[in-house]
C-alpha cells in the first residue's frame, strides 16, 4: 500500500508546554504567598490580595492553568503519534490554545476582584464558564476529528483516558455550572443547601478524578513506555484499570461530606465506592512502576525516569490515603484540618507536578532537536522537588492530626480544653515549615525554567515533524467472533458513548434521588429566607472567600456541639444559593455564629472585621477594614431578590421594590447598636451587611426552640 | 452500613435497594470485564502495547 507522508504539529505542543511552565510558576508563587499569609497575616495587603481571594486563584491556576496546559501539551504530542496523523485542524488547535489562555487571564483578573461563584474549584463566574464550555468543545472536536482521520487502526489505552476525560469533564462542568445570572458577572447556583453540596462534591471530587487523574494516566501510559523504551507492563491490566477507575470514581464524591447534613445513604454509597477505588488506582500504579521492569538501573541516570517514578509513587500514596480518608472514623479526625491540604498536595506536587516535569524534560529536547542543556540542573530540580514535597506534606500531616486532637480534647471536668485560637497559634511553626517546602519546590521549578530556556535557545523548533504511514483501509472486512474490545478500540464514538454511560450511572443514582425525594431535606418551619441586608452580607461573605477558612457545618460530635452549638440539619440550608459549608477550618465554624453562646455584639464584629488581632490576639485572619469605607451596592438588591425568587426562595411578589427600604431599616438598627459601643458609621457601608449576615447565622434553630 | 440507610427507609421508599443495585451493577460489569479481558488474544495484546514504541514517530532519536 502507498505510504503517506505527513507532518506532526509540534508548534502547538511547544505552546502548551511553555504555557504549563509559565502558569505553573505563577500558580506556585501565589500558593507560596498564600501559605506565608497564614504565618504573617500582615501579608494580606488590600482586598485584592487577601487570602480568601488568593487561595481560589492558587487552586484554579494550578488545576486549570498548570495541569490543564500540561494535559493539552501531552495530549497534542501523544495523540498525533498514537494515531499517526497531524491534528485535524491547526486553526482549531490555535483557538483552543489562545482560548484557554484567555480564560486563565480572565480568571486571574476576576478572582482577585472578588468575582466568584463561591464553590471550590468552580469559582469562575458564568461568562467564563460559558467560554470554558466553548473551548472544551473546540478541543473535543479537534481530538475526535483527528481520531477519525487516523492512520492507526487501534486506539491505544492512553486515548481512551483522553476520551473519558473529554466527556466526563464536559458533563461535570455543565452540571456544576447551572446558575442563574443576575448581572453580567454575578449569578446564583441553581441548587441550594444539601443539593448544592452534593453537586459540588460530586463535581469537586471528579475534577480531581477526571482533570488531575485520568488525563495524566493517559500521559503515563504513553510517556512512561516511551521514556523507558519498553511497553507497558500489562496491557490487560490497563484495560481493567481504565474501566473500573472511571466506573468507580464518579460515585466517590460524598466522602467529602461525611457526618454532614447529607443523607446517610448517600454518604454510605460514597464510602463504599471510595474504598473500592483503591484497587484500580493501585492496579494503575503497579502497571506504571512495573513498566520499568528490567530497566531500574536506568532510573539512576535518567532524570526523566526519576521524575516519573516519584510521580507514580505519589499517585499510589495519594490513592491509598484517599480511600482511608473516606472511612468515617478517619474522616472524623482529618476533615476540616490541614491533613487534607497535605493529601491533595501529595497529588498535585507529586503526581501532577513531577509527571509534568518528567514529560517536559523528555519532550522539549525532542521537539527542539537538541540535547537538554544541563542534566545536572535537572537532577537538582528532581531533588529539590522531592524534598519540597516531603517538607510540605509532613508538617501539614502533623499539624492536621495535632489540631484535630486539640479540638477534641476535654478537661477532666468535661470542658473543652483548648480555645479555637490556641489551636491556630500552635500551628504557626508548621505553616512556616510548609512554606519552606513550597519554596524548595518552587526553586526546583525555577531551575527548570532556566534549563529549558537554555535548551530552547540552543535548539530550533521542529515545527512540522515529518512522518509517514500507510492510510487506514476504509472498508474493514467484518469477521465473526471478533473480540468485543477489538471492536470498541476501533470505534472512538462508541467508546465515548460507553464511557459516558458508565459515568452517568453513578452520577444519576447519587444525585437524582436527592433532588426528587422531598424527605431527603426535612423542612424546618422556622427557617426563613434571608432579609435583603443579610442577603447582601452573604454575597460579601462569598465574594471574600470566607468559605476557604470557615465551615458552616457542625458535625454531630460532642466536641463540636460543645464548641459550636447544635449540629447542623439539612433543612437549615434550603435557601442557601450557593451552600457555604466549607471544607477547611483555618478559622472556627460559623454555622451558629449569631446564636447561643457564640453570639457577640455588633460592636465586637465591627472591631473584629476592622482588625482581628485587636480582639483575638494571634489571629491570622486578614483585616477587612476596607469594608468600613466601601459602600454597599444596594442597586443590585431588586435583581438579587428576583433571582432568588426564581430559584424558589419564597419572597413575596413585589418585595424587590420594598427590599431596599427593609435593608436600610435593618442597617439603621445595627448602626444604632454600634453607637452604644461608641462607633459611628453610615448604614450603607459593606461591613453593616456582613455583620447582619453573621448575626443571622444559626438563629433559625434557636427561634424554633423559643 | 445498612443501619444508616434504613433510617431513611421510611422516608424514601425502598431506599435500601439503592446501594444493592449499585453494587450489583458494578459487580456484573467487573466480572464481565475480567472475563473479556482475559479472553483477549495474546498477540493482539502485544501489538497494542507496542503502539507507542513504533520507531517511525521518532525521527530524531535524542536521548538526554
């Protein structure tokens, strides 16, 4: 048969490679800065640089910018070669590249401005959500069209991982982003309370699964055999790995909500499937490591293999720890603490980071047709990176376990032994050590930047790399008794549909009952919609990213009910668009901040927002003094009330016209309270709304008791 | 595990079948998968696992 000559597009690979390096460094710098803010709260400069706004910037930058571009770099390189075809369209590739970078820039601008949806890893506002959808479709179109015009009959396992990633991320993104816009940059989540929480962690966990894991497993299955120059240990195992992993992962989300107000049956489902996940995950890790069988001696000299071995080992550690953390008794200790932060960083720094670096060191010399500038620098990067992970994770494991024990510690007479603030100040040295770990890791990455810069300068991009292969025969002789998987391997569309069905089963069984069955959220008659001022205050709470440090979910433990009051009920959150349960307690839980023993005066909150340390010595909370001067935007009140009514919050018809009157009345009440504390302030400042919201928290239940 | 679920059984009809159904779906899927995978032809497996190592897509065989 006639052999066709064609060219691989290396320019797009180069672009994504440079983007992953650039955003990786940016994401790490923001992360390091946020880590230092926990040690030196005075680093919270201006509202745009406060921890609550920078932390989402860090997570989004690392996940979607660093790892995102890393995925595309690896996919565009390996897909062309595995299919023996150039990408379908250079134009689509370019739209994909520049579109994705624009989305990242938009995120980097909007997040510090406080424009956020208030849902972890789904913070980006609705116009950006739309843009992500469009660009994702462009990527999918380009990928599928390339698969269709391929010259290789069979789809290698890496490509299945890419297909599963494509379709699942699309489903996750769309379901999570159902929101009702009430301005060009603002919207409310369509879901409320428990449902929003379930959707969030179904999304959140699968963002880990299908953005940070499956595409990188695809990369592992391509680049590890390449770097080791031997085929994957067991191709059969890789098929089992693929199907079981995508089947099980989608169910695991509720393990983020153990002991919360989520119905127990959903929690149990999450636990069982999370435990089972250990098997495919470890199957994959073993498959990756055993690919190096007979080549272990090369790991000593080959820095690419070193990075990959640490990456796959970190994957194994994180996926062992994950199922353990989904056990209720372990979650009771680890949830809300720095243990979880350590866990995700083993994944992000170890698995994603080290694999990206390994691939970069392998790929850049190839597409620039030049040896790597310095093997020694790369080896130093490897050691700095590995040490960085250890210095990052170990102090945080220690911190998490210690803080949890302190929270649960009672004196002999049955009192809580430690005030919350004591447990925070105790952690400062651990936070400092963690920052050191982060700094080491970043230093390693900077060495790589220099190394790759020198390599690129010495070489020249092979923009169009020549290759040749025979075209695919159009008509396949159908033979009976053909193996089922052989059929699917050749049919990418069927593969995609099958993957879609597999992931929809889990999502549907978990989510649909929670939505359909009313009794999943027992209503509490005393729970009333927020007043207009409280609603405005709540939106400020969301804007400032308070949920990054404060939970609003009291678990049914004595150590929590003693500290925070009665445990949280599902019915308390029915008007919460979005839910704000949080996932980390760098500060205390706020679910009952306005009720019971926790209630403080308006003056206390005013002073605390202005300068937290003036009230709580040693507090690491940022100062929110700008809210004392910033005017509340009351022009948005009617639109907010209307939007909430559309979402099912029972505000009376026409209330939107009266809302600002109510708002001012309530604000004047707070201003009068503050006067008795000799504080004078206008009722339309932002801090007044936030005080109103904080004072509201948890009062519904108390009202019921009275 | 079933104790947790049964608390809700009087509120959601037959809720206890949910986890059982899920387990069954997965179990059948998994057994089927194992069976089919181990039935795969050895030569094919070898062919597939060698796809990335096809030398033709590496004209400039650099090692760093």
